[in-house]
C-alpha cells in the first residue's frame, strides 16, 4: 500500500498532447477511477504511472518515492490490462506465480500465495489449465489474481471489465469492488463506463482532452458536475441543460426558461440575479405533474420509455428537449401536455460562455 | 443473386487458368517423382508410364552411391545449418525491432530489405568471388553459408517481424510490470510464443540454402553443396541420376512449403504493426 501522486504530468505523441498537465493525488488505500471518453488520455495517464510510457514533463511519486525515472519493475505496482494479457504458453498456476518467481520467492511460499490468490478469485480449480481453455471471464480472474499475487503497493487496472458481456460485467464489478475493499489496496482504475465509475470508485477523476476536469466522490461528481462536459458525460440519461435567465421580481428570484418561468423558493440564486446562465438539472430532479399549476413549466411529451423501475420521458419545453424520469405508473400519452416542477435545490448553475459551474 | 450469374464465365476462365498453371508446376514434379521411384529400365523405357508399375528405390540408391553425392549432401546440411544460425541470429532482432518500435523511415527500411533480393546474384558473383578468394573464404562451407545468409535474411526479417507483430505488446508489458526488464520479457514471454514462427523462418532459410545453386557453384570446387554437385554432374550423368537428384532436391522444399505456408501468408497480412 502506498499513496500515489502526480505533478504536472504531460505526455505528447507527435504534436498531440495525450496527457496535458495532470495533477492527481491518491491517498493510501483509496480506489480512484479515471473516467473519460475514449481518447481523453486516461489510459496514457495510467501507462505513465506504470512506467510503460516516459513522461515528457512532470513527476510521479509512489509511496513518497520519486518513480519518474524508474522502469515498471521497480515501481512496486501491478497492472491488469484491458486484453488481460494472460501469458498463453503458461498454465494458470504459472501465470499467477510469474511475478513471485521474478522476485525469487521460495517455492513453498509461491505455492501458498498462488493458492490464496486463486481462492480470492474463485479459480482454484483452474490452476492446471492453459488460458486457451478458459472463458473470457475466467481469464479476467487469472489476470487479477496474477496482479494481486506479488503484493504490489498499487494496483492499476485498464478497463478490466470492458471485454466481458453485460451480465458478467455486472457480477464482476461488485466482486472486484468487494475484493479491493477487503484487501485495502491503493487502486487506480481506468474506464469509459460512467456506471462502473460511479459504482466502484471512492473518488472519480473525470478526464477530458488530456486534462482532469473534476475529482470528487461519485455523488459530488454526479450532483455537482464541475462543467457541462462532466454533467453530460456522467449519468444515464445525462444532465439536462437549459438556457435560463435569472431575474428579480419584487425581490424574489425568478427563473425564465424557454418553456416558461418559475420562482426560486430557496435563496440560493440571489447572488446570481440578474444573469443569463445555463440551468443544469438531472432527470430525476424534475417532477412531472398532469395538471398546470404555479411555478410549473409546460412541456409536450415526445417519447415515453418504460424501464421497469421508472419511466423515462423525453419532453419538449419551449425550445429545449429534456429527459425526465417519472414513477413507473405514470404513463402520459405522446403529444400530451405535462407540467414540470424543476426542484430548485437540485439545480446546477453553469456559465453560458465557459460551461463551468457557478453555483453558490 | 443476379450479379453472380454475370460472373460465371470469368470465374470459369479463372479456374481453367488456375488448373493450367497448377499442371505446369505439378506435371514435372510428378514425372520426377515417378522417375525417382522406379527401376532404371522403367526410366529409360518408352512410352512413359503415367502410373508406375513397380515402385523401387533402385534409382535413388544408385544416386546416393554415386561419387561425391554423400559428401555434397553433408556439405549442404552444414551450409544450411550455419545459414540458419546466422540468418536467424541477425534477422530475428531486426524483425523484433521492425515489429515493436516505430522509427523514422521504418517503411523505407522494410522496402529496402525486400529490394536487396532484386539485386541479381549473377552481378554480385564476380566481385564476391574475388573478395572471398582474398579472404580465404572461397571453397569453404562458411563462405557459401555467408552468401546464403545474405539471400535468406530479407525473408527472415520480414517473417519474424510479422511473427512478433502478432504477439500482443501487452503481454510484454505485463511481464515488465511483473518484474521483468525488456530482455527478460522477450526471453520469457515473446520468444516462447514466437517459437513456431521462428521455426518456420528457420525452415524457410533451410530451403533457400538447400536449393541455392548459383552462388554455391561459383564459390566452391571441392566442397560442393548438393545442387552444385548435381548441376556439375548433370551433362555427364545418366537419366536415373538426374531424376533421383531432382527428387532429392525437390522433396524437402515441397515439404517445407507445405508446413510453413500459413506463416508466409501472415507475412503479407500484417507487416505493419
């Protein structure tokens, strides 16, 4: 176990900066997820940490040691690759034992440690098999066991679940999280799947275009995105963004959106008024009413998608199209009128020019 | 499927051409093989039998007992052996570099490697012979092996680079995160996985050396390889000798091509990493 720290990391390929001045601190025993769309530099950042890429600028520290110039083998870390990278010419046992053998650990200790890791991943019956005789999910388990066996300080994972089918991914996600909690490992996990990030990480570092845009706990990143990119990338459906104008009407703030206007009951918007802003609101933070009323915004139903636990409505309010979730028993007809109550406490205010959050 | 009907005629022509081409290659091979496995009467007999009546090793054993044949066979094996060691020793690292590292003018280098084969050995042979005589390499096994290495090297480089390109870089990187340096990762992970492909390259090198006749003929007098020996003896030898000699030269190559063809196709499939 060890803390990990990055300072001003920069890595370019040709003229393209894959990682552009990243600072990141991961505390001892923490599980941090690097989340971002493909091509945002998250895998490159992980490979920089692993020592598989040389840094162009900046420094990296693992457990207080400066590892910037160290080769991968001297960094005391383990890595799980997207393709698993299980050695095809070795049995499962030899795969898991590989790191220990390189450390010249004594044979009985290796056998013990391999067994322990195999049991953690429930692959103790597969030790004599070759990788070609395993399913994708089993290979994945071998890859994780192999990374755990040498007891590295830090565990790096590069989209480890992305090659599994949906059901297996769901199962493995929970299992992996439980395993890492149990082992109390410092772990850095790369994914483009925001559900995976929200469900697994202690903290999420959202990346875009080579930079870290926001670091925070899953709830903070979900509820209070730092900018429109984070709000639009995290959550399914993504956050709704409406062009809005806050003004003062007889001393109390009023929000004007293209579909209508409503009063802000809470005092939160006072410092904002009067101002043109972007109103960010999650689908579940909008209540849908069947009848008109005060402080409701009129909208037309475009699509109703029943999802079992709730219904997802696509509605048009003025010139904006929104996603709204409603209880499973609420079934408005398409083209019918509904009225939206935008819950003031859940509004995230963002700047129109920069897209960055301005919420008080 | 109306488009398919329009293509029937060209397709039939294609097949006819393919059959003719195959016959062009296969017919001589067939006759040589029949000749090598029949009695000398049958070899001299006329009209030729399309299906051999009595299979016999008489012709082959006559050939193998002819003067110089066993010695030249040995020489051929030695030359091929040294060629394999040299060509793989030099070519494998080059192939690895081509597969793993993006370097400036990598593609140009690749092309140059192939282009060296376009340079006719006939033109090279005179200066080569002069140089070898100066260095005392003429009429030696090593001298022939060096020339054969030069001939086989382009193929070895390209074949091994395709073999290495087919081995995921992540395997190597995984080994490096697990405590290997680059050399250890190559030795413990890449080489074992590349072994079948390297074996194919070795066998291919063997064929190149085994069948090469020109350089071997020019550079040797006493220590002739088998093709050089057969060529030298051709105009004074009997028909059974020629058939048997032809067969002994032919058979290993055919066998080898059969075994390694999938690697040869691979080579063009993914030259670029």
